[in-house]
């Protein structure tokens, strides 16, 4: 996919490409545009290492909504697509044909939600094998850096491997150095990138 947005004078003002190539990069640079957002797709073979012991249970619609939204919106307050979610955003996702509460794993401490790993199964297509995605994952900022993100990622991958999936996949902002470090340590490597170029100072566009 490649989308060019041009101004009234025909000049390129935004270029979006997925998967982005070096030709896209050259075209953007030639037009004086800079990279304003990059979402990397990472993959790794499954199964991964077994997760450490961690109490998990599936998401319950109508019961866990607000607890999920609180952690999600605190953890992703900076994110172009994942911040400021409302119950309507959640309902829209729950109505998707791929939604499966059994693959939406929650971890609580002292009765309070502190992290979740929401997975998504992609059937095989002409271009890609069947893949299990770590769709959205977050830990509450109060408990970050305690190993929970790593444990939740491994638990999500184990859930997907148990479904027979042999490829694990996820998307991560190029600028999210903490998450990228975590995924690289777990054996994920870059498969492709979705990139946007625009005039310097343009806020990251919504995907
Ligand atoms: C990314 C995220 C899930 C990681 O969860 P976490 O519980 O903090 O991660 P862990 O404690 O398991 O740490 C994983 C690695 O990150 C490192 N790390 C943790 N906190 C860090 C910090 N503040 N600065 C730098 N590195 C940090 C840890 O050292 C560890 O690396 P190591 O294995 O080399 O020791 C969490 O920070 C988060 O929810 N971020 C906001 C939402 C987000 O970005 N989600 C991912 C979207 S793709």
C-alpha cells in the first residue's frame, strides 16, 4: 500500500507506505519530507520459551471494561492510535469476527488489573502464513520494569502456540525503545515497516 497526498500545487505533502521501501524513502526525502511515524512489524517462530508462572484469566465483557480502559489509557497516553480509548472503542473491537476473549489475558494483583496481553489470530493468506499476534499489551505504569511485560508476552505467545500457530507477530512503534528492547530480547526480528513522511513538525498520523 502506498498513499501520496499532494497539495493544491501538486507538491507531495504526505507519503504513507506499507511495506515501506527505499524507493519510498528516496521519494519522501526528494520532496523535503521527514519520517513522522514508523510502525514496525516483528515476527518470531513459535513456540517461544515457556512463560514463568503467572495468574491469568480471560477478559469478561461488561465486567472488566473500565479496569482495562484505565490501564490501557495510562500505559498508552502517548500513542497515536491506542490512547484515549472509550467503552465504544472496546465494543467495536469485541464485535470483530476475530475477537476471542480466551485470547485476551488479564493479570491482577490484590484484585486490581495491572497488565494484559490481548492476542489475535490471523488465518493464512496468499502472502502470509497463519500468524498469532500480540495485538495489544501493556503493564500499568505503577508496576513497569518488574518483569511483568516479559511474562505477559511469553504467556501470549504460549497461548498462540497452543492454538497450533507457528509464527508470532506484533506491531511496535519505531520510537518505542522499551518495548522494542523487550521484543528483541525475546527473539523477535523486523519483518516490515509501515512509514509516514510529512513536513517536519507534523504530529504522528493515526493509522
Ligand atoms: C512495554 C511494556 C509492556 C513492558 O512492560 P514491563 O513490565 O515494563 O517490562 P519488563 O519489566 O518485563 O521489562 C522488559 C525489559 O524492558 C526493560 N525496561 C523496563 N523498564 C524500563 C525502563 N523504564 N527503561 C528502560 N528499560 C526498561 C527491562 O530492563 C527489561 O529488559 P531486560 O530483559 O533486558 O532486563 C510496558 O512498558 C508498557 O506497558 N508500555 C506502554 C505500552 C506499550 O508500549 N506496549 C507495547 C506496545 S507494542
